[in-house]
C-alpha cells in the first residue's frame, strides 16, 4: 500500500540533484562562494601559457603565487591589484627591464594590493616624463621585498604615505638609481608605519640619497651603504625624524658626495617621535670634511659604540648623548680599499664598547654580498659594525 508520506519521499528523491552535484549559482537564493577557492600558483615564462608577468597580473587572484622564470622581460610592465600575492623569480632573478614603457606612467610595476611579497626580481631602466619613475611604485598596504635588485631607474623603490603600512627590505641591492635632480633616490619610503632595511647593499646613488625614509619607525640594521664615486647626497636621510635605529651598518661617504652629512635626522621638520639610536656602525668619510650625524634641534639622539674613519664632526645641529664612539685610522681593518671594514687583531676597537639597552643593540652584521649574520656575543662588545671572531 502506498501512503502519502512515502509518495512525498519518492517525489523528493526524483527532484534532488545527483550525488556530488551542487546548486547552480543562478538558482534563486544561491550565491557562489569563491572565498573557498584555494590559492593558485601561476608559472610565467617564454613557452608557457602565461609568457609574461603582465599576463599573470591579469588573471591572478588574492593569495596566489606567481613564479617567474629567470630571464629578461623587456617592456613588460604591470599593475598588481590583488592582496596577499607572492611574486618570485625562479632559477635565478627574473629581470624586468622597462624598455621605455611604464605602468600608469609611474613604474615598471605598480603594486596596489596589500601585503605583497616580492622575491628574487630585478628592475631596471624606469624613466617617466615627470622624472619620478620607479622600479616598483608601492601603493598598497604592506610590502616585503627580498633578494631583489634595482638599478638605473629614476627611483629604485618608491612608496606612498600609508599609516598602516609596514615595508621590509632584506638582502637586496640598489645601485645607479636617481635622475640626477636630488629628488629621486635608491629607496624613498613615504609616511608609512614602519620601514626595516637589513642585509642590503646600497651603492652609488646619482645626486639623491642612498636611503630616504619618512616612516614613523625606521630600522636600518646590518647593511653596506656606500656612495663609491657617485654624487650622492645623504647616505641615510630621515627627514621627519621618527623612532629610529641605525645599527651595525657600514656607511661610506664618497669623495664626490654633494652633502657632507652621512646621517641626517629631522632636516625637513620633526613629526611624531624624536628618538634616534645610532649604535655600532662603522662610518667612513672620504671627503675632506663632513658630519657623521646631523640632528635637527629638539632631537633626542643616543650614539653608542660607533667607529669614525676620516675627518668630520660626530654630531651637529643638536646635542646628543654620545658614549664610546672612537675615531680610528685604516690599519685596524681587514681591507678598507675594498670596503671590508671587519676588524683585525690588535685593532683599538676591540672590547671598547659600552652597554646598550637590549632593544637598541646591534644584533646583526652585513656579509658581502647581501647576507645577514648574527653578531656574536663574546665578552665586552667591540666598536663598529663587526665583532671580531675570537
């Protein structure tokens, strides 16, 4: 006997979709849930379905990874709007050469998405009519840049102002950037929340600064920053001050530098924090005169354990708390002609340092090229950017 209830069950079974099927997005009241889609990995290179990075920029979604085969991509420029992207060169650096083109009249790459990671890429030749072309123009919130090269651009890396943005640069090289106008630089970071630069090699900016940061917090640790024979201005420019640490760096002002100061703090007006710590750096001045640290009035600067090589005043512009900073000659270094300022046995810098609060200590050392190693702890600290291995 067929009951009304069993008939309803039978009719329901006829109307149900097959096992494993899902409702179509066009069904009334049903919305496709794309957030559940897993991040994808795109392969880019000659002979692949996506031959160029710009082709990947057109199809990538938030969270995807784009792997770019080593080689040179001339005239291929792109705007990246997705969030949480990883953009990486594989098999070596992938070289993005501007070739007279730019994205949005700004850069080889305009990065508009948030929390982007860029690794093992090379950017060169960015030129735009307004003179402000960049290898990367960062417009999103948050950027991590590693193992990448920027050279022969008007700006290397250029960022906008974003109080929520943290910019990290590690183990990267910047050389021969600058339009020669004094307004373009290797690294020019706007008013972001924080900038951290470590294990990197900045060399030979044209008239502009080797590094310029308007960040509320700037941390520059374990780098080699040198003008070489170029006409760079400041080695490190922190024009609005900010809570800043400059520690464990080799900073070399060249004989043709167009500004006598190696580190400038607050030259365009102090905003926010006015605290600067300068700890365990080796400063080299190859001009006939100069200033190692130029401070704006009202700065609160702490200078500890720095080595000074060459002429010039330690501090100008404001008073600073200075301890265990020492001027030395070249004989105590391994090979100063090759910019190797590691300490030799018998150096007057050995064991002459003073204690520094933990958060401001120099914990890292630069190893050429673009490596970062832990600074050893062996008794009383040595002066300068390197601890001699005993």
